C-alpha cells in the first residue's frame, strides 16, 4: 500500500511516497481503509523527533483519520466491514490502510464527510478537555483564546460559546480575526508578530486586559506560547486558569509572581494522556461533541485538502502558521 513516509529526521520536505505492507487486523483490531487524514501540529514535531514519543522509522505522520472498516480481527464485536469510522491514532494515518484498536473507533454519521470526520476529534477533544476539566469554564465566564483561527482555537471558540462563555479571540491578522468572529467570538484582538520587546509586550497585555474586561479572563486557552504567554497571563482575573496547550511560538518562561498576585492556576493540558488514563471520561466528552455537532453548535472548518503525495506541503503550511481552520490529506 502507498504511504507518506518519514525515513529520516527533518521537516516536511523530507517526507516521501513509499510502500508499506498491507496491515493485518490483530486481535481486538480492525483495519481501516483510510479516506481522509487531518493535519495537526504534532505531525511536524513527530517527523522532527521533537514529540513526546518517537516511532521507529519508516513511519507515516497523521494522528486522526476517517474511513471505512476493511477487515476485522478476532475478538471484535459491534463493528462490521463497511462501517464508516473516525479514530485518533497518534501517527501512521497518511496511508491507504491502517490497523487500529477497535476501542479507538467512533462512528461517523452517514451525513458527514470523511474530511470533516477526520478534522473533528483531536482539536475538539483537546479543547473540551481543556475547557471543562482543566479550565472549569462556566456559563457567564470570560474566555481568552490565543491562536484563535487555528484548529484548536476555532474549536475552543465554538465550545466556549456552547458552554455559555463570553469569548475573546486573539489572532495574528485581520483575516484570522474575521474567521474567529465567524466562529462566534464576541471580540477579537490582533496581536503583532513576535519577537516582542518589553514595550510591545506591555501594550499587548493592556490590549488583552481591555478586551476581557475589568475583572480579567476567567480562562486563557493558549496553544501558542512564546512571547504571547506573559501578556495573556497578565490578563487573567482573580483565581483564573491559564491553560498550557502548545508552543509553536516557543516555550515561554512565566513570571510566577503573577500567579501569586492573582491567586491563579497554570494548568497543563495533555489530552492524549488524559484519554488513555480515563477513557470513560474521554468517551463522555466525545459523545458531547457528536451531540453538539448534530445540533449545529460546532462544525470542523476544513479550509484545504491535499492528495497524499502533497501531504508534506500541508504540514509545511501548518508549520508556517498560515492556516485558518484545518487541512486534510485525502487518500
């Protein structure tokens, strides 16, 4: 079968089309004929050997897929060949066929496309875990979302509104601000490109404070990091929660005196580990996501599709932070 392979450490330009043996469903597994694989920031980190784990090469990037069950292993019940499914795989998704544990499967409704199905779980499941479990977001609270036009950013805007919050979206361009508004953001802040000197950092902190209001943000959702972290932390209100989600702009160093003065929490968000440690709680979140999707209150925004041969281009576009919403590789 064809696959987009990482054979050496490096960026998206090192990925090449190659062949892998067709997978065989082991006990408790199914083989999915992959139709679509979403692109996420960990896809870049994993091929650069900067992620939490390093698969043995050659391997395919791609952590969430949608497709059709092609074959079923021993011990699997409740599934049939031909069922439409989505699954989070961690890596290996940019292939024609993929063996996954049956426990990782979720049914894709017949009225939803494979592209949209592939773009749902990682971003929205990360966001719902972050906002509810780590951020304790409640109705009437104020949520500040950084990187708000990316996959998890748009998901957090929609979920924040679904949970009754006032949402302030922080983005790097007016085009991205329009996308955030379209997703439901109540207000937007356009921040300058890093690096930020002290004056620019103070100005951004004041812009965040003005946008979230005099009581400060109850929750800050930060999938960006870098020079944007400290200004965002300065906008947190009393006993607020600052959610550490990712670092495409760099790993920041936060002045911890601010956490004392605000009596606020800095909370790490590692959805993958949460899903493994508490699968029942994760399944409940996923059920909520499918309900909200069915009600039209959330919807994956797939803004570009690429054939398998150009999967590296999709990852490169994400790395350049040029993407609004989600990109999907179509197999």
